[in-house]
C-alpha cells in the first residue's frame, strides 16, 4: 500500500481537497486503484450537526455517514463509494480509545496521547486504506490522505505526530507528503511573497515531516526566481521536469506505464466542451444558505454536470428565500423586487434541502409561482415537502379560518370578563395559511408533513433517516422512471427527519399530485410528480450525492432538459442524447468527429 499525505499551511481552505482529488484522479487514470481518507481535527464525532455556514454542506455516504464535503469531491473525481470511516475526526479517535480503555484493553497502563492516540490513528488509516471502494471489490493500491486544518493548529498536533511515526513504519518508498501553501501577491507591490510558505514548511519540518512536493497557490503563475527561492529554503527540488506521474512512479515505485496524452482524455473533453459552450440555461436556486456557495456544493456540481451533458452553460441565480416573503417587501422593498426579478427571469426553479422555519414561506411562494407559471421545478428533500404543503394550501384549500372581533365602543385586549355580547364582528372570514409541516408548526390543523416516529427527537446527531435506500416506482407512466432508465426501482441517499404524511396520499393524488415513487414498505413518499405540468418533480432523497461529471443525476438532468426546452424530445428518443452531446469512449483524442457512444441515464445496480 502506498500513502500520500496532503497537508496545508498559511490559511485554511487553501484547496487541499481539490489537490488530493486531482492527485487521486491522475493516479487512477494510470490504472491504479485509489482510495481517500479525510482527517478533520475537530472534536465532533461527524459533520452531521454542523451549520452549513460552518463547514459547508454535510455530505452523506451510502452507509449513512454524515461527512465533510471533501469526501464528495473524492467520490465525484474518483467515481468511488466511500464509507463513514473514511472521514476520521478527533472525536472518533478519542471515542475509540476511551471505549477500549473502558473495556480494559489498556489494563494497567496510563492512556496517553502518545502512544495510544497516535497508534490508534495509524491503525485506523492502515485498516481503512485496504477497504475496497470500487465496484470490483479489489483492494486499493494507493491511499490519498488529506489532513484538514493548517499546520501549527494545536488540534492537529496528534495527527502530525502520528504521521511522523507512520512514515518510518510504512517506509520511505511507500509514503510521501504533499504540502499545499499560499504565495500571496499584495496589490501594493505586485510581488509574489514566499515568506508564509517558508514559515509553514519550517514548522512542518520542525514537527518531523518534510514535504516531498510543495503545491503553491497564487493568483498568477509562479516566477522562476520564486520557485528557486522556495526550493532553497524549503528543501525541495525547484521543478519536477518529468511531471507528476513520473515523479510518483519513481518516488513510490508505482507500477505505471508511460501514457503521455491518453490518461485524462474524458476530463480534457469536458474541459474543451465547456470552453466551446454558447447556449445558457439559468436556474433559480431558492434557499436559505445562499451567501455561502459551499452550503450547496453537491447541488451546484449536480447542476453543472447536467448542464454540460446538454451542452449548455449554467447560470445559477442565488435567491435567499426570505427575500421573497411579504415581510421583506415592507422592510426592504428593493431586495424583495430584486429577488422576484431573478426568479421570474430563470428558466427553471430548484428548492434544495434545509432545516428550520426561516425562509420556508419564501420557498413556498417560489414553488407556487413555478407551479402556476408551468416553470420547470425540482424540489429536493425539504423542497419536496414544501411543494406538498403549497399544493395542500393552494389546490386542496387546507387553510384555517380567522375571524376578527373588537370590543364594542372601544379597542382594547380581550379578557375572560367579556361575554360575546360585548363584541362586534367587524370583518368577513379571512383564510390564513395553515397546512404545514409539524417541524415548523407542531399544532397545525393540517399536518401534511410529519416527523418519523422511529427517529429519536431527543438526540440530534446521527438520528435521521440516513444513507442509501431503495425506492420503488408505482407506475410506468412517470417522467422520473424514464429518466432513471425505465427501471422498477432506484437507489439514492437520504438525510431527513420528516416525511410526507402517508395518510393523506389519496387526497393529493385525486387532485393530480402523484406519488410515483415509494419505499419498499410503501410507507414513505419518495418521488412526487404533478400532472399537466412540463416538469414539476419533488424527491425526498438527495440525488446530488451520486451525481458524477460523466454520469449526471437524473432529477437534475431532467430539470436542465426541461429548462432548456428539450425534455420532451429527449423522452421521445428513448432517453438518449444525440452523439454531439456525449463523451467519447476513446481516450486517444478529444475530437468531436470521432465515433461517440450514446449516453444513457443512468445504470442501476440490480445486484
């Protein structure tokens, strides 16, 4: 087993995840089997309870693991399936060691950071690195490990020490370190500064790790003099003339054959096609975390994959759902009108998942507009639930009645001493929105979305309905079924604590809102479609987690097709793209004139 450790310095968010994913992709394209591990030094057991503004989205794996979004990058780049143990946190390691201590595994010994915590980290990495992540079930050959945070952080010290020891245990020919650093270029001078990188590498070397490669992030290409300076002070060669592949082939003794231009041709084709795109498709993303794009990282990637598959540039219009609500019209009318202008100018509408009541009424307003204007709409998780709420209010008329009374002859509060003769009925009956989710209104008279009783509401972490689950299609006459390759079922990843009330299914279906997909027990409503609408779809699961650059997610692909006005033609052709819209299966050239393989969406594992 070969291990590649990726560390970072100067600042957090330097791009270690992209570097780790890219290195893994290059090695996999050379015929090697690659796996990845992400280490997060925080004490949380997992990422499940994070706010999206803290670390971005929470990525969900097949086994229900709630992990850092970098594991989503690994899966998309490498097209692999990871498990929750591929995300290692300080909390997991300490919990693992403490549990062993309680069982008496360290009987008679004083349990310490060194050696017990550091040994546990090394054991975890070696054990997880051998878990197969490809469909063939073969053990990986290379493990790329990303150490989160910044070198010098106090919380990452046990991990640095563990890998200092590990480099000798694994032997030099099986372990190397890539350090990602920042080379700032102040606008006042325009000069590339190497001192932050020098200090970062010096600190890393002082902790016992010496980087084999330094990846420098800078706003402009590094000057030769800057490379030489970094090389001199950081103890690395100024330039690897033979390229990354040859470097790893020699440094780690990897069984790689020379493949000068053919190894990443599909990726090159995608890049070339993106540069040639002319048509644009705009999607309004109506959410509550729109100020931080990483909150919807997988959603954005899924949209990009689908847009590229139909040869369109993607224009995402980010709309804070609270800006669509009437209260914003009173407080900030400019923001209100700008938000509605964005929504009305979009080709399609997407309402992604989320938690909490803030902004939900704005999402319902957007859903209502998309339904009435027959704009393509996709609701994911909470987006599906709110689509059902909106339909219940607007179509089924499930609203409460409010009557307004005033004291005769004077205003003032109502109290127990007043009888009915003291009041004057002043208004006609007025409807107020009532159909709702019990997440937002536990006392609603029309609970169209309810909590799932088997999930413990008293504990937040890891108690949702999580992971990959099977959904059965209930009818053959379904857009979503056709997009999924006309199979009887689909398997997607879930993350939710609330569900559409199954007792109300008949009420909705009688009015044209069809639940075309349900779980294997028939108790969970998984996929909903609206009749007499070009594309109005809601899914309870998160299809974005399984979207890949060359295998777009069917729900997002359907949204982009409908928004571009091509869904009907696509369905009529048997859900196949024209040759010019597909990627070449040949790796020798990216020329669009070569024979193309039709791309069918998607393949479903029947095992």
